[in-house]
């Protein structure tokens, strides 16, 4: 069976070429041709027939676009994978450029109560190439360059660790898509051992952690993973990541009306992270098929004000794609739906 070229990091491609008694430096030429020049087959490189024959071990497997929605500042693709499963990917047209939010699994087993994506049981992990394929599909369908990537779509990235680590390496390769390392963010619900492992491999990207509550009781109610990895362990792991990589970790906090959005919650959150170098990203809830509601703008502003008054660095995330069901926690990958 042929391997998918998009699954390969430069190092893995070099390894393959060396095993084939070919010069490993061809790996960078291949990345440049496929990702930058848009070559569609290995015959376009001007390599000898011998080399082309060896490269026929690979296919260039792209997901099939089944639905395309464009709502101005956000757009969404529903993609069909080679085994018939679906995944969704979102383009956000931001001030700094085009940012793509990718999915890492078909479904998700983490069961966060506010998340529509989490209502779909995990079917399987996506390969690195299937995650790369989402960027390639966005770039092709919307004729755009990719300036930033959020690994925040359907799935828990650290439940698919090696594929996500390879994906980060592939897309930040200078000779390939060359997405700036500063503009790639991996977001986890807080799988502590994997946060530490991610710090060890020094994947040169940013880390965001979904916190969503200022205490364990509330967080365990919203996010079952908290029963395994409570808040203190998650924050300690995040600090470890900061120290190892020299990058400040973002804590994501979805504001749910009447659940975690009071002044008392804001004060408790400020206390929780006092003395730690985190940055809070507030996300007003995007309503979907759950019992949760979005708070008013006043409540969101007030929450942010209380954090700032207590010395916390906090911002409100600009909302993208809610009308396309493309916002955080709204992705579902259901072909018949939407
Ligand atoms: S928020 Fe993320 S980790 Fe939680 S259920 Fe949704 S996709 Fe999974």
C-alpha cells in the first residue's frame, strides 16, 4: 500500500531517501515542489526515472471537499476522508492574515459538556497527512496563503500526540508551507503527561489550555478530564511547558451564562493564577445543541474588567463563524446536517 506523502516530516522523508540510497537533501526539494510550487506528481521535479520510480511509493492523498460555506470573515469545509469518514476545518480571515482551525480526530472522547464536537464519539485519530490535507484544501478552495494555524477543531490533539507533533513539524518547515512557528497554537483540554511530553520535544509552537472554570468542582462538572487531571496539576504542567519552551501559555476560558461568568468566578480565577505567568483568553460561548447559553456583552466585559483589576492579562476573543456553525465547540462533521 502506498504511503501518503503529506504524512511525512522532512526528517522521515530524509530517512526514506537514505534507505533508498538517495541523497537525503532531495527531501527539501520535494517539500519545496509539493508545498510551494504546487507540483501534482513526482514526474515534475526533473528527477531521473530511477528516483521517480522510488518516489512512486508515495501518493498525494487529499481529502475530498463535500461542502464549502463562506460567510465573509469565516469559511468552513466539510471534508471526506479516504475511508469515508468526515472532518471539518475552518478558515478565519483575521487582521494578521488567514488562520485555519484544524481537526485532529473523527469525533472526540473527552466529553466536554458544552461542546457539540464532543457529542460525537471518537471513531479514530486523523493521520498527520489528513491534518495537513485540511490546510491544503483550504488554501486551494479559497486561493489563500495560510498565515496561522489553531489546532482547536474536533478532537483532543494530545489524544493523537505523534500525528499532531508531526503535523506541527511539517507545516512549519521553511521549505514547505512555512507557517510561522509563532502563529501555530495547539489547544488541549489538559492531558498533563502529554503537556510535559510536548514540552520535552520542544515542538516550536504555542500551547493553549482549556480551563473554563476557576475551581475543580465546576471544572469536573464541565470537563470530565478534570477528574483525572485536576486544575493544579494542569497549571503546574503549563508552567513546566513555559519554562522549557520560553513561551507563555494561554488559558482559554469559555464564558457560559450563569455557570462560570460571575464576578466571584472572575475573582476566584484571578486568585488561582496569581503569581503565574499566564494569559487568559475569554471566549463568549457559541450557542449550539447544548443546554448552555451565551452571556451578555456586559457580563463578558465585566468579567474581563475584574480580571484586569486583579492583575491578570486577559483579552476577549473576536467571534468568528458562529453563523456557519464554525465557531469553537460547534463543529460536528455531520454530512446530512448543517
Ligand atoms: S472541547 Fe475539545 S476536547 Fe472537549 S469534547 Fe470538544 S473537541 Fe473534545
